[in-house]
C-alpha cells in the first residue's frame, strides 16, 4: 500500500448485517444518511499517517524541518541498507558498494570509470520499501568499439530495496521482479511517464537486500502525511486547476486499462485457468487477511462481514479484464502543475476488472475528505465526484463502468485489511495499546460498516 512517500521513481517531493451470535460484540453503527458523515473516521492518537525512519524500526511522525542531513544514529552491526540512515560514513560505504556493482553491469564500460555521488536517504520511503537516491556517471559498454569511447553519461537514479526480514512487514511478499516487469511493460506499451527501470539485483549480498534501480522522476505528489486534503499545493490550487488535474489523472487510469492483452504481456499476473480474474483477486485478499492474523490469531468481525457482503453482492457479469494498477490514486502520481510526470508504485498490480482500480481511486479520496471533515477542515470536496469520474473514464475508454458500488465496498475491504495490519505493527513497536474491540484495528471501521449495512 501502498505508501507514503521526495522526488523519485517511487519517492515523492514532500516541498448486510448478519444474524449470528457475534452481533452482540459488534460496535454500534448509526443509520446511514446521505453522504457518509465525517464521524466515519476517528483517528487514534498518535495519528496513523506516519512515516518511517526505517523499515525495521517503529514508525514516527514526520518533522517538516528534517532533511537528509538529519540522520538517526544506529548500531554499526546493522545491515548496510539499514545503516544508510546513520551518517556520512555509512553513506560512503553504500556508495562504494554501489559503484563496484554498477561497474559490473553489461551496459557499463568499467574501464572508462564509474562514479556514484550524492547518495542520500529520503525522509520517508514508506512502510513497504527502502529507497536510496544517488547520481551516477558511466560510459556505455559500446564505447569500447573501434569508433572510440563515448562521453560518460550522467543519470539521477533510485535504488529501491526490499524491507528487512524483521520489519514486521505490512505485506507478505515484496516481489521486486513483478514490479520491474510491470513497470517496464507499461513504459513500453504506453506513453505514460513510468520511470525507466534499469537493473534488478536479486542477490542480497550486494547491499543487504535485493533491489532494483530506476530513473528518478521530477514533480510533486499529493502527500499522505498529512493527507493532501488538509494542506498543500493541491488544496491551494484554483478549482479549475483541480478539475484539470482530475481529468489528467483519470486519463492515466484509462491509458493503463487500454493496454491490449495484459495477461499475455504479463503472464505472471494472469489468474489460474478456470478462475475469473475477480475471483482470483478476492481470493488473494482473503489469503492476505488470513496472513495478517497469523501472529495473534485475532479475527476482525467487520472484515469478515465485509467478505460475506462481497460474496452476497457478487456481480452477475464483469467487464473486460485489464491491467490493474492496484494502488491507483493521485498520491502515486507526480505532477508538474496539473500534468502527470511520473506514475508510481506498482506493487499491487494485477489482472482484474477495471472497476477494481476505479473503486480504489474514488474510495481513497473520499476517505481523506471525510477525515478532513472530522477534524473541522473543509478538505477538497470539488474533485473526484463519482459520476464525473465515471463519465470521463467512459469517454476515454469507450467502455461502460459496471457495478461501481460493489467495487467501492471492495476497496474499503482491501484498505481495512491493510489498516488492520498497520495497527498490529504499531502495537508491536509500542506506539499504541491494543484496541478494546477488534473492529477498531481498522481506522475507518464505521465507514465500512455503513457501506455493508446500506
């Protein structure tokens, strides 16, 4: 999940009720009335929109005055990719290892020299990865041809690494190969600004964890910390500019979904024979939920009722399966003005009905908007109206959006599982006490409860 994030390929600039015996244990849910009220969100203290000083240690609230020079001291026996936050000496060690590794790439003429510089760790890389920024200069390997050496070529890059094994991971698998393949395929099949992926290294001995290297992108993303509806450049935009940003963002989604034969392009994402893409997607989420319970055995009644709701309201027919971005939201797009300059975060990519992305895209903004209203902020109510987004999407793709309310609830269920895991993580690191009711492991539990009761 996605995933908070300075300017990179994946790091952004920060500038149906049931009638069983469990009913008595459910939290009270007021009757729905019109738009979901702001009371659907009650943030715990400390607030959950936090960034990480490392993928291993506990999350912390972001300090807007911190910069890359303010590094936390860590033990010298920690793995290298953990220690890059600890000071200049460790960054030098990282630079030396990266230089030696880069010189061994087939595309690089090591004899002509390789330079790595400006190594830095962004203030936040998110919960699911560690990212390091660096500049590199090298001559391409073809420079050794008789025509003579070429001039060295500079590049601004990002090394994105798997989290540590003991990081109390939010997700069960961190598949760099999948991310690499999806990003390369989308970059080649569309005109979308997907950062170029250059190399994938699966040997953890190089930097302490498998990693991929991609080009760094410029632009700024609507931030999650705090959510962009509270403050920042999107809030400060004129309404007509936000309307244009909405159109451009929907166009990104449409362009991804227009990629032909995605299961042939990315066969590792294709569902097993004889099973629909939607069924495979939901089954994977159910398996993820079971994984989140493996340490404490705690079942969350709301999530299980939501799964029941999904089965009871299963669409009679689904549209064409597409390449689903997965974490489809504006927080994963960099912009210059209203123009997208990078489309990021492909960990959750899948083959699925288009509405899986549309439901997630709309749900995320509505969650943030209602959170803003909870705390007395106006938020940004003039963007991502459901009917407008559907109309724009249908015009761009020529397809008909089906059963969006189902996929909207499904988005809420998916997010609930993620948030329940994040709550467990915070408890693990001593950041909060265990909630008194299992449903409270889900920050937005009243909202999801209203959705499945409606």
